[in-house]
C-alpha cells in the first residue's frame, strides 16, 4: 500500500425517513448466522464455511469502520447492530468478492491509491496525511492482526461494490408524478389522533392452569433450557492513569508497547507444558478470575467492554486461550477454566417462564382483538356520517393528540441542534413511538383510521385528522435533493435484493441448515 501511495502522489427510505431502518428487512431474508455457532461449519459455494473465515472477515468490518468507510460497512452489514452486523458483513464480503471476480471487475492501482488518499482516517488539515497513515498502520492494524494489504483489499472491495451498484442502477428512474406525490407527502404537516391500548389494562384476571403449562412445556421442551455458563481467568495489560490522559503519538506509542507485550504473552502460552499462570508470573501480571456468567449477564469484571464476554463464549476446551483483545485503554487475554453446558429445564424449573409467556400471549390476543373491534366501530361510525369525536366517545377510548409532524424531518443547523436529543431519542413532547405512528399514517387520507398497530408490549390506533401542505418545502433546491435521495434509496433496495439473490445462489447455509 505504501508503494501504491508513493507511486500515485433513502425508495425515499422507502418514501419517508420512518422506513429507513426497517425497509432492509422487507427485502432481505437473512440466514441465521448465529446458528453457525462457535467453531461450527457452514457451507457457501459448495465448500465449507469456517468460523475462522467469518471472524477474519468480521475483523475487516471493524477495520472498515475505523477507516471511515461507513457507506461500505452499512451496505454489507445491512445496518444491523452488534454481532449480527459483523456476521452479515463477513458473509456478504465473501459474496461480493465472488461476484466481482465473475464480473471481471478489477480496479486499477491508481484507483486504489486515489481512494486510500481520501479515507477519513488519513485526513489532515491539508488532505491526505502520511503521518496519520503510518500511525494507523503501526497502532491500529497490528493489534487487530491485520496489515497494510488489508486496507488495499477493503478499498478494492468498495470499488467493486460501487461498480456493481452502478450496473444495477442502470435504467432506474423516477417519474415526475412519483416525485411530486412523494415530495408532497414527505413534507406535509400531519395532524394525528392516537388511541392507545396498554397491556396492563388487559392482563388483570388472566390465569394459567397446570394443564396449559404442561401443554406448553411439551410443545417447547427443546427450547426450554438453562443458559450456558462460562468461567474464565484473565490478565489485563492497561495504560497507567497518566498514560490514559495522553493523546496523539504519545498515547499510540504506549498502546503499541502494550500490544507487543500482549503478543509476547500469547506466544509464551504456546510453550510446551505452559499453563496460564506461568506466563503471568513471568510477565508479572496478576491473574483475575470470574465467577460463572452467561452471555446475557457477563461477569462484573468483564462488563467494561461487550467484546470480552463475547470472546469468552468463543473459547473451547481445545482452544482455551484468547488472542489479545484490545479495549479502550489496553488489552485483555482470557483463559477458559470452566463450562456449564445448557441443559433442559424440568417442568417445575420452567413453570415461571411458561406462565409469564402464556400470560403475555393471552394479553396480546385480548389487546389485539379489542384494537380490531375498535377500528371496525370507528370506521362504521364515520361511514354513517357520525362526527369522529362522537364515534371515539362511544368506544370509551381516550384520544391523544400528537404534536403536528412531517414524515421527513428537516436537518438542524449546529446552532439549532444544541438542545436537540441524540439520534434515535425522542424530542421534547414527542411520543417515543412516533416512528411507528408515522408508519401507520403515512399513506392514509384525512379522516381515515389505521389498523391496530402493536408497539412493544402495547399498541395503538392512529387517525389522520388532516394534512396541510408545507409552504417552506416547495423549493427547487429541496426537491432536487429529495429526488436524489429517492433515487439513491431505490438503488439501495435493488442492491439489497441482488445481495439476497446472490446469497441464495451461493447455497449459503449454516451447519444446522
């Protein structure tokens, strides 16, 4: 990569922002990557798919994020959070590389160098900063077990994905009528009444008899198990309190020394006859030990970083020592000392869970039934000409007026955004389920009533009172930006459909099918 550099000096988020996150799942059915398990083997393109390969590609997903390749990461991970995103990225990277090879897409060295120079991680005040590149290679790649060539690989992958996106986008257009309709709908002001249904109002008096518990237990026996538990020893190589305050090169140098020491420690574990405590004594590192913990409830000593608990559940009796795990201020190395396998629950052990599940299920049924009945009552009443307020009053429901909103919210300037909540947090006076409400009313006409919509453990019915055109939105500049956004999202949908189709063609499946 250094040689390369020296040689060459949202369909509208379907229509609206509210569907930007969910729409992926309407078009792509994801395989159960979790079913591949720790160390299990899947299949792809008629060959074995190992956990080692998935983990390696997942590390490249982490590298893509560290480099600032956000669009590339979001596309291949399908914007999934946590481990699911890394697993999806890992598999889609295999698919992308296979398809790029079939299509004969080969970015040139000059194209690669141009993209590397523009990566956010390497930018200084005057553009590309060679010192930042060198520091990143030295301090970030080593601890991840990666090298310069992996940056080049990812850039090549991104260029291949962009070319495939361009090929798929050929012929995708937006008619004037579609643009006008979606633009107006997106920026109009919606005035909505909500009727809420709360599970707490329906679960009183619900009882579960022993016969029902037994029937549920017999039908779900295979799923009713204790959680697998782990117990580990670990050593921690961390920055001193003074070093934690350091920034820039000073901090990078301190972390690099810790990285080298952690690597030496893991090498010492490979010595014949070595157990975990011998290298710890040699390196003068105290050995800490956890109690038993589950994946859902990590030991308090490992709660500082979620990857520590995840790493503990990847260890096996045969491979009981982890690689160095980098956290914010140092490294951990784990050693598996005990495993309590999951076992089937007895009927008595499972009874509290079963009773809770049956009560929740019955509550949802009652609430949904009541919700559908209320919807039918309101629709029949309004059809007969009754005023909406009278119709609502007859159902005994309590209407709640929602502050007016647009399906597409305008981006705030920095000065306007000072007191705004963080992303995904509701604004002041804004209901927490506004996204779901927007989804329910997006295509209603004034006076129409939505279907009953479950929302977490509760639910609601939304009624669109009126829709007022926005006078501020109808500008040429905004419409042009909206058209680009709409086109980009249509193209994204096509790309996700293509990925789904190519996964099926690859014969992707986990060991358990």
